[in-house]
C-alpha cells in the first residue's frame, strides 16, 4: 500500500504541476465559489483554511469572503517535534509567512484550542481524492490527526480539481475520509464528517447543504 500511495502521489503531483497557472487560478476560483455557495459554509462560525502550494486549489477567495462576513479564520502551523497541527487565528494574509516544508503558516503566538472551534468547517488539501471522501495527502498524517481531534461536529471539505478525484484510492486504518469533495464541476458526498441533513444537489450538480 505504501508503494502504491507513493506512485499515486508522484503521478498526481506531476499532473498538478503541469497545469498552467492561468488554468489553476480559474479552476480554483470555481471551486472556492462552489464552497461559498453551500449553506454548510454559511452556517459555520469559523473556517480552517490551508495556504496553497504547488498549484493546489487556492483558498484566498474563501479567506476574503469569510473575513468580510464575520467568520473567524484559522490556519495550521507545524510545531517542531509535535505530531499535531496548531491552529492560529489569521485576520490578514500578511500574517502568513513561509514555515515548515515551505508552506505559508500563521505567525501569531496564540494557539487556539480545538474545543473552542464552534461550528467549524475545515478545508483540507490533498494530492488525490475519492468520491466517497477518500483522501491521499503528502504522507505526514497531519490532517488525519487534526480531523480526528476536531471531532464529528466539524464539517470536513476537500478542495480539488476534477482530475484529482479517482475511482479508488488505497486507504489505511489511520486515513480519515472527508464529508465533501468539491471540484470546479461537482460535489461528492463523502463518508466523513458532515451535517446530518446532508446536501441537496441542484441542477448543475452543485450541492446546497440543507
């Protein structure tokens, strides 16, 4: 399984790297707007975002929208010798600076307790995803542990380009499935954490969370 994951990471990372910057920006905009239009996003009091790297789906539009509408926004930070991600509130993108693995991380000193994140929605990056909420990350397990720690009240959303959604992904017992996978053209209801009522699909195939 480890070798299969390694091969998939390499292939999908290469596909994403070959995506022209203009196309990546256009598709990222569509993915983000599809999330913003979902009522499960509007119902969230706080949003946990990631800083995109290497042509991952961007989150900057979500950040600007959330700040403008009074939602608290948090970004993860890797702490040396810790297996867990720390979450820090961010109010301006200038508060993000290059950190571990070259990913932009929050510079604030105040670490937020997971228990204080009421009605949270977390956007999760990934190399590949499955239609049932499967996710293949970079291999560190940070987000799997974070999702486990946040608990079942947190809405978990994978942001992806449609070519990143595969019919099947290898999974280990420690892998955590997501509640939604949102692409530029569709929303897949996963087996992970999601509000009990579930999404309603509109005519264009985009979920409207009920």
